[in-house]
């Protein structure tokens, strides 16, 4: 298969982890006789530094001409502490999501057997957790009307959804549930928010089309607690943009490190794959960033194009690296010198030689 992949490494640890993901893709292309080509684009703080724009036109163009986008991370602490900054790195990521119409963000939360003791939660609590979060990505409060009064003392952000926006992601979430444990939990705040009540109505309306899926509902505050106390009760979680952002980051506690969580952002025409972690500026260029989330995003990319054996091999490589403790310091591995590159090299070797790869 020929795939033209746009690579947007972004900021902070983004370039380091993305380099490992590209390495893995190249190894897969070699082993399975695919032709993957890569074209880099600027996004985020580095794009602001070079062009004044967090999402240059050229980057949008590269993404639109590609079959898929591989995204690194975005953000810089210098903007975090400046509430008056008009141009921010995050506008780059939000802009791509909007430009490419990536309305569904899929975030798998899997408690790996070999990492159960890395979580700060009890092993018996998290064992066998396997959740798919379907987060709406191009609507809600992230993209609603904003207001700041002239005196700067009053501000608002609007959370707005329409039926169509809810329906299209809800269908995908129901279908995902059908291929799993057939349970879908809609997380909202329908006891307070009108927009949440719309989510419930729309999801209830389409539920009869999926009679074999058990639909239930949970308020976001309760879900935040249940996710930690009884994560195994969840199969597919469907939720709006901001709730999904918060819940998925919380879920990283189950897995042991946010450096393990991958995601796919899908629209009708384009698809982008990215780790859920941010730029983690203070860890940049130290070789300590965990590349697994980016590498697992590659597995999601391969799945997206029906390259299931290829994706499975990448996941096997990841599993083996975790089993052998070939992990970066966020997972407190028993070796203290395993760098970002070393993890990538190990998975690359595994792809080239699955039978024989060990730590050397
Ligand atoms: C994420 C991130 C982004 C979001 C930021 C960087 C804009 O936290 O992908 O989860 O809030 O969506």
C-alpha cells in the first residue's frame, strides 16, 4: 500500500516521540513491502516562532494532500503563563481539527498486565480495564462563541451542539460498542446543562438502531469517580469535547503513565493520529520522553487503513518492550538508562525480527 503521511512533530517532546513513531512506520513499510512517504509541517509554538502563525497555510495544505497525519505534541510554558497572549500554540491543533473536520477522537484506555503495579491505583481495581473513549472533537465549548468585556472583567465561552454533530459521532460509538462488549455509556451533565440534555435526546433517538448495545448514562462528576473506582464497568464511553479531554487524561492514571495513551482523530475525509499527552517542555531533549503513545498512534493509523497484521506487530513490539522493562523513566523501569530512542530502536528491531529481539 502507498501512504503519504503528513508529519507534524510540533513542540517540546513532540519531535522526539514522533521520530520514534516514524522509525516504526518505516520498519513496517520495509517488512510488509509498503511505500510510506513522509512530509513534515510546522505547527504550534515552533510555527509561531518561525512564521508568526501556529497553523501556517502550508501545513494545512500538506495535511490535506496526505492520506493521514501523524501529530506530535503542542504547547510551550511561555504561553501557559500569559493569559493575555492572543496567538497560542494550541490554536494550531484546534485549527487542524477544525480544518480537517476531525470530529471523532478515539482514545483507548488499556491496563497492561505488565504495568498493573505502575498505576497508583490498586491492581485489583484496574486489572482487565479496557475502555474506548469517543470524544467529540470539533464542537462544544472549545469552538463556541467567546466573549471578553471591554473592561476585561467578564468573560464567557459557549458550549453549543446541534443534532447532526451528536448523531455522527454517536453512530460511530454505537458501532464500536457492537464490536466490543456492547455497552455504551454517555457521559454528560444533563441534570444541569441544556446541551447535555440534547446529547441524551439524540443518543436515545438513535439507540433503537443498535438494539444489541446496552446504553447507559452517567453524569460527568460521577463518571470521574467511577472511572477510578470501577473502571472495568466501562466499555465505550461517549462524551462531548471538554468532558472527554478531562476524562481521558484522568484515565491515564489507570494505565500508569500518560506517555502510553494514543489516539485517532477521524473525520469523513481526513484522519490524524496523536498521543494524548502534551509538549511537556521541561522534559524536551533529555531523552526521557515516552514514545509509546506515539508508537501506539501508529498502530491506530495502520488499523485505520486495514493494515491489521502490521498494527498487531507494532502492538506486540510495544507489549514486549513493556514486558522486558524497556521503558522510559516515567514507568520507573528497572534499568535507568533507557532513552526515548532506545525504546524506538527496540520496537524497530522487534518488527524486523520478532522472534529474536531482546534487550542488548
Ligand atoms: C488534548 C489536548 C488539547 C485539547 C489541547 C492541547 C488543546 O489537551 O488533545 O487532549 O484540549 O484538546
